């Protein structure tokens, strides 16, 4: 049995309050977040919530995996890293579904020195191996489609994009400028890396040549974008009209189209068949989870959530492999829980149902 990762946007936030250093370390790189609430009849729900996919998620500094129906939860890291303050955060899953890369921060609580390391491990949590060990702040590692390379961002003086072999060898810069180059992803054909810099989306060849500004207007207003699985489109958020609306464009930056006309939209992701987009929209009381056709038709709210008191995170919505359900993180019960709801807004289910803070990461289809 193999797993196939469904790629979604991954967001990371960190508090600017220096008095909240421990809090920062807990939430750093808790990825791909979403929201909602309300319990339904479990017998009915079991008919609609599938078990044919897996969900990776973060909880209390560890990485967990569970079935698509919320069963068979397993801690893959167990605060792996020693007795210091440790936080493990999901990076990516290889295209064959067999390997996970993740970031770990380990803080000496006496001297407040933090070490950042990128690890690789089996999908079962076994055979953990360090790919780096440095004082550089590393984040957002992503596999190449063939699993041979890993691209990531790291900060020395400025954030730059780096690439290395999947065994950690041959680390090299792809960018060396004075901007914040972040959130790299490989194009589905593996030939280009797409990333964010200076409020624009850029592409660069695998070998570091042909750096191209795709949006070229400096109006990117949400550090999130998603590439369609066929490699033809990018969906992103732009404020070029004064509001944070969803846009699509071709992978080369041409044919930019606005598909929403409301403010407060963020963190879009494609459906598995690339015909729909799920996204989050700000509301007075919290956030709405919406879906819309790729041409801008049939926009609808399928769930809503409260906003937590410490609004340090932003949700994203991910489709299930059959495109029949949306997975998201909700604060409606007073702590973060991962939920599933169908695309018609029915059959809501709390999948984690734990006292811990749970954050959605990556959805894995089972072949």
C-alpha cells in the first residue's frame, strides 16, 4: 500500500513579541490550517467520511498521522530530539508516499539558543535521519517530483532559496539577494521552482538560471499560492484592486484572472481534479470556508469558524482525494481541532477530538 500526497499551500507564522519566544516555538510551522464545528450522527457520518486516505497533522510539537475518518492516530515523532524544548513541523511527503521531510527546532531553555534541523523519515515514523544541522533558520522543505532533491528556504542575513540532494548532500543557493525569498515549491514537471519574494511570485530554473517575476506587480497580499496538479495554473491572492481577491494565472505568469470580488480572501488550494478552489474568507465573527469553480462560478460557504483569541494562525482548506470533502482546522470548540465537511456543507465531523491543539498538514491518497 502506498500513499500519494495531495499538495496544498502551507503557511507559517511567528509572533513578533520577544516575550513570547516559547509560544513562537510551539506554533512555528504548524501548517496548512483550517476551521469549523458542530457534531452529527456518527452512523450517518461513517457513510460519508472515507477511510481511503491519510492525514498528517501537527499536535503539541509532534507530527501525527491518522485515517481520513479520524481513526488509527499515531504519533510519528514523540518530541523526537532530546530533553530541550523541541518542536517538529511537517514539511512535505515524497511523491511515492514513503518519506516525510520535517523541520525541527530545539531550544536550550537556559541560554535560549535554538538549533534548526531538517530531517527525513519513513511514513511510519521510522529511520529518522538528519539532513542538516545549522544555526540557519530553515523552513518549508519540499521534495522534487522524483524525490531526488529537496528545496527549502533558510535565513542567514536574508531568506534565500536553497536546494540539496534528498540525502542532504550538495547544498547550494538558488537565490542570493536582499529580499525575503520564501515558500518554494517544485513545478509538477520538476524543471522549475516557484517561490515568493518581494510581494511577487517568481519562478527559477532547477539550476538557478532564468529567474522570472510571474506576477510582476508587487501586490501579493497573502504568503500562499498553490500549483495545479497538472502544472498548468497557479492560484494566489492579490490586492491589486485594493482587496484581497483570488486570482489564477498560467504557470508562466500569463492570463492573470480575478475570480472573486470580495475582501478578506486567503490561502487558496486546488481540488484534486483542478476544477475547483477551496479558500478562506474573513468574516466579522471569524472565518468562512468557501469553494468556487475555477472560472469564478458557484461560490459558496460550506463552513464557518470562530477566530481564536491569539489570532496567530491562518487557516487553509484542503480537498479530500475524491473531491467530496473539505478538511480544515476549527476553533469553535475552544481549541484547534481538525474537521471534515462535505462540499455541500453537510456531514461535519470532528476528526481529532482531543484536548490538544491540532493543525492540519497534508492529505495523502492511498493507491
